[in-house]
C-alpha cells in the first residue's frame, strides 16, 4: 500500500510523465531515447525464468513459478495457463519467497482467497483443486534458505494447513546460528521452533482437523521429472541427495551419489528469475543476466544507467530494490554535478519520442488512462466484495480508455 501511494504521488507530479503500452527495443530504440534525453535509466526487471535443464521439464504438470504466479496475479500473458490441479501432492523446487507464496496460494482456504484480488478464473480453478500436500525442495540446507521471516511466519500460521518440518534437519543448528546476522538467526530459530514444537492437546485437535500440510525438504537436487506410463504427464521427480561443502551463503551442494524419488503430479520450478537483453545497443551479460554497470552507470555507455534486478540480479524484496534505486539516482546526480552528463545542449525529450511512436502507429497510454483502468478494477471488485477484480485482457483495457 505504501508503495502504491508513493508511486501514485510521483506519477501525478508535473515533473513526471508516464507513457505506457510502449515496448522499448521494438516501438522505440534505446539509441532514439538517448538522443531525446540527457540521461536514460533502464529498470525493467526480470521477465524470464531460469530453466532447470533436466529431462521431463516440458511434461504436462510442470510449470515455472513465473507463469504460475502470473496466472493467479492476473498477468495478461498468463491468463490462459489452466494449470492441472487434480493431484494431491505438489512439489515446488526452490526455497525463496516466491516458492512460499505459491504454497500459500495452493493451500489457503477459499474463504481467505475470496477476500483478495486474486482473479476469478484462478479462484474457480483453486476451488476445484485436489492439492493437499506441498513440498518445498532445496539443494542446500536450512541455513541457506532464501525466504524471509515474515513470509515464513504467514505460512506457518496459515489456517487449515500444518507445517511438517523434520526435527533431524535442525539438530545442532542452535549453536550454528549464534554468530550469524540477526535476520538469518531469527529465521532459523523460527524453523527450529516449528520443527521441534511438541503438539499440545489443542494442537493435536487442530492437526486432526487440518486437511492440508506443507513441508521443507533440504539437500535435494532435481535430476529428472518422471513421466506417467503414456509419457505425457509428470508423476514424480527423481532427486539427487546432496552434501554441503563450505558454510553459510557460499556453501555448495555436491551430489552424494544417492537418489530419491518422490511422487507428485504438479511440479513448480521456482529457482529464480532472469532479465532479458532489451536492445542490441545495450551491453548485456548473458551469464549473469544483468546489464554490466558500476553503481548503476552502464559500462561504456555514458548517460545510460540501470537500476533494480537488471542491475544487480533477481534477488531481494521491495526495500532492496528501493535502496538500489537511490544508489543509481545518486550516480545520475553526481554525473550532473561533475559535468559527466553534457547538459549544455537542450534535448527534445518526449516530443521527439512521440513523433517516432506516431510514425510507427503506437499510441501510448497516459497515467490518467491507467487510473481509469484502476478505477474500473476497483469498482468491479467492490461489487464482488474484494479489493479489485483485475482485467486480464489488454484489449478490454484499451477499449475502456477509448483507445
């Protein structure tokens, strides 16, 4: 909510202009933008996902976290996903916040989901879901999980779903976390407490009533998604058991030679997002999936900057990205002050871009156009007793604003 308020204030400022529905690199090039402006900042995030690179990855029932999250969040490009939720056990590969969020959506009571802005189509599919067990699997151990405490706590407290953590995974960890940074320490302590908690009578009653469960599995690396006899669908996954070499965040998972098979009809790969190159004129490190830069200054291209996941890689939450943008803004200001940005000649700004877009038949969407779409979503949501009902068809959005 705070982010929405801050962005709305910024977008309404007369010093800021918003032009949506424009694809940079296709509708207008980065070179054209650099001619029109003294400084250009790329902060376009990570819209692709890392692939597992294992046999069976393309079987029916296997989805990337990115498309699955896009589906329940109402992203137009994922609106036709139609995930098959007819199995009892789902397996999520990854120990990050996105993995936890998927587990939460799969196991949340419908009464809770109905009050959110989840799309109607996703709600209908989840209402018919047979999934009642979700495993979150990671290559490394409890000290290397990437999710944060707020998200874990929300999952532990989810009504009607009990956490299944193996006490053996956490033995001896109390000592190991004594000297680690506080956020990691508190997160590990919460996992230990959840794993070792002796259920009281009330808890036992609640557990008997909890039809759903979720758990964390550690030191397992996916080797192959196993097909059903007809070779079409996922029926399980074969995993290599790993041991850790090194400690802390730099610990590496090395296969032990042992394997384990786990039955599941739904596999969600949540092993990270990846930025894509935007335009041939912009340097891009395909290995790391970032624009090479120093404090946000794009290497070898004066006046071009970057921020966010395309600058640092796809890690962190809103606050991480926010601090990152302050860092890039600081670089722009410093370059202005020391004269590294040549502002002696005036630039035409959007006037130049607008004529380029017009010549290519592209009509940008303004912020007030976007606010009309926003208002329509909120009004539809109100009628259904939820914060908003997302419009998932871009054509419908454009019709709504008279484009």
